[in-house]
């Protein structure tokens, strides 16, 4: 069985990629490397929900020892007012870490659950992941079908009475979501 390092942003986005990869004979190693998720309480809520899901599915989970929010903030701060550029930098930040850990652990394949969210820019993520794939000499795996099951996965998580998030993860997305709710 082939091993794959799967950057995992949250439990909702984890389910469909996990099922797809398992059906395609991959042993999934979930990586929760998300210092973009703020505040810290939000990070812990998402991590704890993911721990429940990976335990149910008997999946290995890697969580870096440090919550490197300062390193993350430094990488995106110059783009704080330009959402598209800020998101691209965030994708790159997390996917580079995924590739680095894949290489360290001698895992030839990598992917990200960000591609399961209808709220993410899939084309940007794929472009960045393909560049990283070339640079690190790894194979990037994903399926265009993943976002189709986002709401089904969200309902599964809710039925289990587990936490579901209300915004992408960073403080900028939290503020954007709060402003959106105020104006609706």
C-alpha cells in the first residue's frame, strides 16, 4: 500500500479525500499543520474534532509540536489587505510544510484537504501544489470530485455532534465572515 501525507485543514474537508484515497489503495497519514487557524481556541476545537474522526477511521495523525502562528503571520502580513494573495501565501506555507514532512518521512505522495472545500481557490491550490511537487520530487494526488461532497461531510460531522467551524481559519477570514453576517 502506498503512503500519502494528507495536509488536513479540518474534519469536514478530511472525509471525502480520505475515502477517495483509501479506495485507491493509499494509507493516509493526516497532517494537522494549520497555524493560520486563530484564535488558539478555534485551533484546538478543530484539532479535537479531527482527532475524533481519525480515531474512528484508524488513521495516523501528525500534529507539529509547535503552534507556529508567529511564523505564519510573518509570511502573510504583507498581503493582509489582498485576500487572493494572502490565501495563496497561506496555501503555500502549509503545502511546503507538508512536502517537507513527506520527504522527512520518506512518503512519495502528498495532498491537501483544502481541495475539498468549495470556499477555497482550487486552481490556485493545484498550481502551488504542482510547483511544490516538482521542487520536492513528490507526487501530488487529488480528485475534482472532492468538493462535491463537502456539505454531505459537514452533515456527517454534525450528526456526530462534533464541532463545525464558521470561517476558513485565519483572523482575516473570521473578520470577513463577521462583516458578511452583519450586512445580511
